[in-house]
């Protein structure tokens, strides 16, 4: 079944996420900060403000093994946080726990297809 013939118009997003353990240099597109990680959200905020002021948002989390997600604002301009953050969390929980800080490299390709009446 051909994907492009199924959908006459609309928008879809293909999202690739690469998760790995936190290293130096510390920032990618997002960080998942575990509740029992060596650094907390406030230290992550100071770090991103020094490295790249005003380019990251910190989203505090409740009832998750991660205390916060530090994410590049430009990604949230493409995909709303209520759609992107749960996806990152879902995958992060599979490979990590609350003691880690996980960095994520995120590549987003937005596919736009429209039909015009001739």
C-alpha cells in the first residue's frame, strides 16, 4: 500500500530520536534528567544558559522517573511539547532509569502534502 496514495493531503512528522548516556560536551537536542541523577534541573538550567542562552526550555515532570526534560526551543516550534515530550519519555524509560542524565539527538522531518483543486 503506497503511503502517498492513502493520504490526499495533511501533515505527518517523521521523528528519529537517538538516546545515549550524558557525556561532555553535554548538550544535544534534549536531556532527560533523572530524579536521582547527579545533577538536577536547576544545574541543567545553569548549564544550558551558559552554553546557549535562551535556546532551551526546561519542562518539569511529575510522576515520572525523570524530573525534567531540557529541550531545544526550535524543536518545540516544529512539534508541540505535548506531542514530542511523551515520545521522548517513552523511549527514555526503556533504556534508562531515574539515576541517569540521558541526552537525546532528535531529527525531525516534516512531510507536508496538499491537494489543490484545478
